[in-house]
C-alpha cells in the first residue's frame, strides 16, 4: 500500500460529503457517547441513504486508522433507521478526520541504543471490554489491538453476540476473540520466518 493512500482516501471522504471548509474536531466522539437503536423512524430515505454512505466510507477508513474504529462500530448500530442526530454524529467523525489527515501508523525496527526497543517492538496484544452497556440489547462491547514492530497490525471493536453474565465473562470473551486472531497472525509469522514465534504477551484488565 502506498504511504500516500490513507491520507488520499480520507481527503476524498471529506470532499465527497462537502466538508472541506468545516472546522476540525480533536476527538471522533465525546467520551462515553453511545448510539442506540431508534424506536421511531420518520421514513426519510434520503437521510438513510446518506447516512449509510458515510458510515460505509468511515468503516473502510477505520481499517487504516484504528483510533476511530469504536466510533464507526457505534455508527453501525443504526444503519437501518438513522435520525438527523445520528447523521450529525457521523459528521463529527469526519470533523476529526479533517484535523488528522496526515496521521498514519508507523512501524519501527529494533533500536540497539534503546533498552526497551525489543520489548516495545515484539508481538503483543491488548484487549478490553465493557459490560452490558448497550441499553437496547444489554450486550457488551469489546475490542482488541495486536501490535508488532511498535504499531498496530490488527484491531477490532464490536458488540458481543450474546449477553455476558459478568464483567469478567465479557473480558475473557473478548480475550478469546483476540487470541483467535493472534493465532492466525502467529501462523503467518511462522511461515514467514520458518520458526515458531516466542510466547506472545497478552494484556487485559480483569
């Protein structure tokens, strides 16, 4: 992938939805903001089509920019019945993009002069989950990020498919989902290097 591609695609999103001259936002969504299914929808097909286009564009962009993956997963909760407020929230994410067009993931080689370089650049995984915070489904939302060479190589933020009975269950469920992805990546690295990878540190907060 060309280094210029992420910024180019993000600029196309800003231009496509006519937000080139809009002021930027420092964050994708306010802290703790949740989006829930709308019980009543006014049947505005034009609004729904526009919202789905924006959410789809942002969903692809989130593969390049993991910091707004959670925001995009929230937008996806109301794809079938968005409101004007939901559309404003989707535009808020684009406002964040405007102020961070040139940010990109950077991978770093080991630095022999840095005593922590080997630790920071090894394969590692972080996972986290809330517990039953979705008002309409009572499901939890979990995420993981897998790091290699000092930066993200795989990430996910998604609602769980079933209701967890405790915060510990939610944490372990997300850790198991992350370990599935981690096993796949370790297999790729084994084929590439021709040897088993050392044990992968996995961090989760329960």
